[in-house]
C-alpha cells in the first residue's frame, strides 16, 4: 500500500513539474535535474529531522512464509527478467513508432508539452502521463534505454495492486500470492508451440454463423471500429494481438467458487465482481470491435484477478491451490522468453536448413543491433530509414519538413538521424487536420524547411484512410 501511494505521489509531482516548466518553455535536462534534485533534498531533510508524521495503528500485516513465499520467488524472477528485456530492447511497438515516442521527441525539441501541427493527431490528443514519464527519463538519461521501464513499472504496480485489492476483499497471504500468480499466468495465452490456427478459424466461423442466424451482420460498421471486418487474432505471442483466454477463464471460474463457501466478506467480494462486470459491459457497449481489444481489455482482466485469487483461497486448501498457482506462473514463461518482438532466445537466421515453423519466432535481442530492433514489426522499412537518416546527416540539414500518413512511423527517423550526427529541427508541414491552425502560432510560424521528406513514400508507409466516425 505504501509503495502504491508513493507511486501516485511521484506521478503527481512529475505531472506538476512537467506542466509548470512547459508554461515557460523550460522543459530541459537542467530544469529536470534541479526539480528532482530538489525533491530528493527535501525528502532527505525531512527524514533526517524526524518530521515524518506518526503512522496510524494498523492491523497485523499478512505474513508470507513457506510455500507462499516460494510462490512469490518465481514471480520476482519473471519481473526481473522482464526488466532486463525492457532495458536491453528498445521501444518497437507500431504505436510507439507512430506517436508514443514521436510526441516525446517533439516535446523535447519544443521544450514544452504544448500542442503542435502534426499529421498524426494521436500525438496531441491521447492521454500523456506515460509519455511524460518517458520524457523525464529520456531527458535525464540522454536516450531511450529506460523508456520501457515505464511499462515495466505498470506491470510491477499491477502485481502490488492485485495483491492489495485481494487483501481488502479478505484474502490471506497465500490468497494474495495466488492472485498475483493468476495475473502472471493468465497474462497471455499458454502456447509452448505455435497454436493450431485452424481452431481459431473454426471459432471465427461459429461466431459468424451465429450472427447470420440472428439476422445480424458480423461486419456491421455500427459495431466495428473504422468498419474493420471481424476476425480473430492469431498472433499468440505478439503484444498487439495475443489474447488472454486464461484470464477470462479464471475470472469466470471465480464466480461459482465465490458463491460456494460461507464467509463474512462475501457481500464485499460480490460487490467488487459486479463493479468489474459493469466496467466490461460499458467497454463492450461504448467501443466498436477491433482486433486490438485484446490489449485494451487488459485493465479489466487485471481487476478480475483479485477475485480469482480470493476464490482460489476459499475453495481450495493451500496444498491444493498453491500447485495450481505455480502452474499458472509456469504458463507465463513462453511469453517472457519468446515475445514476438523482444525474444530472449531467438533463432539464428543463417542456420541451415531453415525451419518452416519455428517455436522461436524472431532473433534474440542479444543477437541483433539495437537500431535494427526498432523495426521488429516492419523489418522491410529499416534500409529505407537508414538511407534517409544518412542523407540528412551528410547534408547537415537544419530544418526538415515532414509529410506523412496518419499512422506512419516517425520516431525511427529521429533516432537514426541523431545516431549519425544529424540533429535537424523536424516539423510537420502541409497539415490539413485540426492541428493545422497551430502552424500559425509561435514557434511554428515562419518555419521554412530546408528539405522535405514524404515519409509515406517509404516501403509500407503509404497514406492510410483515417478512422471513420462511428455511426449514431
């Protein structure tokens, strides 16, 4: 609980500093060093003077011992392994290349988080807190080696939060540990080998036929994002498309288990389950279907895990429940070591003979240059970006005008150009969306590019149709 409260307080301080410095276009490395240094000095002075308030009386804390403690050790190993991957591998998710990391670079360049003209409007309207954290880490460290630790911190915070909520619902020590194990084990679909995709296609066909029998169009634009056709995700170990059937199964299994035993906190637990279910219903009703719902649903699935851990504790003895939790932790291993875009143990592309179906789906993060790993999702675009970056660096371009599609990759352009000694001011030009009027405001007014780059002319980066508004 104390760690979670400290994380919230730190986030509030970070947000306040970011907003305040941006008002004066003073969001620089020196200003952040002074801000965080001042906070550390104040906290050190308070601790030294013994001015901390007296802690309130609390009940006995849960004690982790024996098999429960042994259950937490592999969980800590998973967190440590993921932390190593987070530092060793760069951000390479498609959205990170298009707007998450690109907006950070514009904020650094502008020395503030104000809006700016952009072809990718997600750079200015999406929630910014995670990117503010990355912004601070990037300015203070001078690179993006720590950028993935923001997501890792969210994972660690989820583990603590699930355990804390389970405790509030009445779970004892091993029930809290079980909830964390269910969280880790259900995070992505179990698959030591490539799953049989034909079964997914059977399920997709079954859903389609059910819609037809009911007289509904499974591809109705009113129920789909951007009129995308319905299909099931097939990428079992890719963060964008991997489903979480274990999460869903465990959450559904918790319902009859919670109804079975008699215990005083049952009303509180069922109230919590009802709140989570209401959130899922609102999610399904408010958002049109898209294949990326498997990751957008993750917060709801995480919130369901405390109830699952509590049900495990109430329905089973520790000797029966802990082995189940241990198996769930084991189920997380394939996704930790064989993530599609950041694998620990990848294959050797020069091995002979090549395997037609590999369990290891990509090169290890230890066997390819960090620069190439930015393009794990689009390896065909790597050479084109390198040529552009080399040209910009060689020409000593100082002002680059960028035109691109609404979903084109921008961040690799910043990284690759800087790595070759080029540091042009990059601004979007020819913008026609809602942010176009910002080009008439300082510091963008009067910007005249030395060179223009049409980013969607690179392989795979043609203009795409922007999302359609959802019909009423």
